C-alpha cells in the first residue's frame, strides 16, 4: 500500500526538501496558527541562509524566533516584527535582511503566486517608500504600484483538521495566512491537529483542497501559547 | 484640561453609523468599541481574518486560536465570520470597509500620514496600516496632539509615509480637524475640546489650518 501523503513526524516530512539558501513560507499571525513542529524540524536540520516569508517573526524563542536564535534566517519578508527583540538586534547589527511588505500586499503576493499570477497592481503603498523602484501606473485616474507574486520552495502550514488526501479545515483566526501559503509552496507540508479519513470532512466545509498539499503530519494536542492574554471579570448575578 | 483618552474614544465613536463595518487600530482606537451607541449595528473587522469581534473572554475561557490584530484574546459573536488574510485584505483594499480609526505619529495638512517607522530606531513594520489607509472609505486618526511637546500636526511629515493624502479627520486631546484630502480645502479645526482654547491649539499645531466659522 502506498504511503500516500502521511509522514510519521516532522523530520521525515521535511526529508529531502531542505537545503541552504532556500525560501520557506510559514503560516501564522503572531504565534497563532504557526506550524511549530515543522519549524522546529527546520531548526534541527541546521540549514542556513533561509529566506523566510511570514507575516511575523514569532516571538523570542517561539515560532520563527527559534530560527533567528540559531541564525538560520538570512532574510525575512514580513509585515510586522515588533514583538521580536532578537530580530531588532540582528537587523540593526546588519546581520539580517528585512523586506517589509504591507500586510495586504504580502497576502495578495502569496495568493497571486499560488494562482500563477506573476504581478498585480495595488493602491497600497503609492507615495511611500514601498513603491520605490517599482512600476507605478495610472489606471482609471488613480495611481497603482506593481507588486510581484511570491512562491516558495517549501510552504509550512498549520491546520486544525485534515484528511489523508490533504483536504484541510482551519480553526478561527488560526486560519490567517495558512490557506494562501498552502497554494504557493512548490512543496507544501502541513501539520494537522486532527487527522481523519476521507469522507469525514463535509466537502462543503473544506477550505484548502488536497491538491495543494503534498505531505502531512499529525500533531495531536499541540501546545498553543497566547501572546496577549486579555480577559474580563465575571460579574456575579 | 483637554480630553482624556476615554473622551477621545467617545468622540471618535460619533463617527460610527448604523450598519458600518469598521476596523479599529491598536491603542486608543481600540477603546472606541466601548462607546458604540446602544442599538447601533456596527461590525468590527480584525485584519488577521475575522469580522464581528466580540469582547475579551471571561477568565479561563481564553482560546489561543481566537485573537484580534493586536494579538489579544477575544470572543465570537453570533454574526462572526472567519476568513484568510487574503480575503481580509480584499475587504480592506476593495473598499468594503466603511471606516478605519487608527493612531499616528504625524499627520500633514494635506492628509499625509506617518505611523510606521522611525529611521534607524524603530524596526517594527507597517502591518496592515498601509492597506487600511489606501483602501478604506474613510480614515480617522485618533492621537495625542503633541509628542513630548513636539507638534504632530505638521505642514509636511518628516517621517516615512504610511499613505499620501489619506486622512479625512484627526481627533486629538485638544480638538477635531477635518482634511479635504483630495481637494484644495486643506485642514479645518471643527471642534475644540473642553477646557482648551483656540490659542492653545494654535500654539501646539505646526500645520496650517482654518477655524470653522463660529468656533471659539
């Protein structure tokens, strides 16, 4: 029987895919919905010179923060890295390259890359440093800047539930960049919290169809950290 | 005495209309959600992929998978929907969001906005701010009038821009200004905060502006 898309662990799922100076996309917003097991396996592999495409850089010691600690990342393409002190240190010391993208531009670049669209025009960033060195075109009386689609050698994705075919469902705001990145990896590797058989997910509820997913691992009960715990007091009746 | 942060948020809430879809930035803008008038239907969008954000959870009910764009734990409402970052910014960039209320470091009299970077000092990134100011129908800035006695309302921003000619209104602790961002009307002072004077505002504002008729 074929092994299909299921791998026993993160290291096995990444075997043969990692090399120095590669481009890796990693889903997540802050540390919500990050492919933590897969990132740890990238760290353990020791590959260096990574260009990492991810909205954020994790926090110190969590998510991509792990790869910053080990200096495996050469360049980040992100929209916001404010929560990572190590990032600021390495950047200001000239050890790390950063390409800031407006968050919507980053999302659309990944969506476009996955859809085979090499470039598109957007109003976001016109008149700012983001537009420097890029084509600006007037369309119907307004100015737009040209942005390029993005793809990666490997996309790392975290999903809530997946079947063995790779059909995926995400949970609440842990969805974020994960479905787009699944479409934009030459190889997409997914960690799922719940692994089920085909037919157990209602086809109408599938967010990412399995065609985008090449390798899957099961990570039951992952540790999920909260970056900003905010609560309200219960008022007793 | 000028307006407190709470009073500034309450003033900004007057810009809300029934049926609006609204994005609130981090900081003082977040407080605006406490002043949505009873009976008014306003859906708050969080750009990490949620429409219809609810209040903070009760202690013990926090969910790591349910956060807002400030990475704070929040809750769902019956109207809530979740979507990807691409769909989220399609809403924002496609002009489907009615109002964006966000903070700023500097605003220029022509509506230019700077709120994401101090060269050589702050390397955080713009997040969704550039998309919001470029795509949302109406942009309201909510900020302190001055920073360490330096004016923030300027003839021209000297920090890198978040957007050019994007701001419609500025609410500070001293008053409210409107900006005719696409026309030649410039900046107009339309309201003075309680306990503030026209002279005080003039002394603390570097931008050129006109005073609305009858204001004192």
